[in-house]
C-alpha cells in the first residue's frame, strides 16, 4: 500500500495542536502520512493497523503516539449493517516544530526533542500509562483557552515521562513514500487483508496495481522494505496469533485458515516473525 501525504494543520499558521473526534461505521482514511505528530486513542472497535512496517491487531483502549511523517492506517472490523456505529476514536494532532519553538521559551527542550525523534518509529503506551494519558487527552475536548493549553502541556509531560511503552515499527524503517504516491497501494493492502486466507498469486496483485510482476515487486519492496510475500506472511501470522488468543482451535486448522498451505511452512514462518513456534507461543498464552 502506498501512503498519501495529508495536510492537517497547514491551513492555520498559528495552530499548534488540534483535537478531533471520529464516530462512524468504519475508519475512512487511506494509508497516509503527515508532518504533524498524532496521538490516537481507540475508544470503540477492533481491527488491524499498519504503522511504518508493523502490521498488528489493535483493540479498544489502545493509545499510540506517531511521530512526524510516519505512514499509518487503521482498518477496523465491520458488520453487515454498515449504518451501525462501529469505529470511535479521539485524535490529537501536534505540529512538532511549533511545539519545540514554544517550549524553548520556558525550558530546555532536549528531552522533548529526543522523545519526538523516538516517536518516528511509533509508540504504543502500555496499560500502566494508558489511563493517565487518556484522562488528560479527553480533558482537551472539554476545555478551551488557557485551561486547554495547560491540559495540553500536562499531556505532553505524561507522554515524555511514560515508564512503559513499546516501539511499533522496526529500527531500520524509513519513509520512502513520496508526495506523488496515490491510493493505488491502499487498494493492494486492502486486498491483502481481505484475502490473506487464500493464495494470492503475484499476477493477481500486480494487475490490481496495474503493473507488471517485476515492476510491482520492485515498487512494493522500495516502499515497504519487504517483499510482497514477506508482507503477506506478516498479515497471516498476525491473524493466526490473534486467533490463538481468542479461539480454541488446533494449530493446524489455524494455519490453513490463515492461508498457509502446510503446517511445516506455517511453523517456519511463524517462528521467523514471532521468535517462537506456534506451540511455544500458545503455551506462553496459556501461562
């Protein structure tokens, strides 16, 4: 999937931050990136998200902080009734440069700048810090003026000083997407998420992108830093791991339901991505 460049705060020169609430049947954005940092709190819905080169499930209550120009998208689970509200989130956008410039009037910004640099890989806050960050984020909706500014600074302080968090994308990830990229790669990602449980021939996915097989492979690798099959296998393993946490099924059945042609291949691919065999992973879950 190729992310598109999105303008968030560009139209308001004096705006340091802006908070948005979203409540619709599905998250409607395409794979995209923008210069603004982004705090995202998922209030309702589950699904899969892509952040940088990471493909993982997300759950209600998740809070992430994404640094500048980090490609991302959330695909939420849907029901047959498309009119039903399924996806609810609160998102805060921050202009990082304006934040640093403003804070230099009050204190040394070295720690803040280091945090913003780290966030270019994406940060997933753990439960020990989630509640405090959530409360301060939601206060921004209720306040205006100076009270809102104070709440905003308290939120920044909580994130910078969070004790437990997980970096989302890999250390080697860098954004190779250009402003000329369009929604073509978004179609590719959606097709992979919808059809990971069966074989997806390279010819099929290349035709979807309106490319030759060779051109598509080169294009996909240059953008995602992974081959098509590596990316597809990560989607399959992510779904398999999620099924292990939610359903009492035999590992062999899970392997075939997630698109693997043989149990031996599933074991090999799963271990290469998770560091454990499926059996070892399931034992860890049971513990």
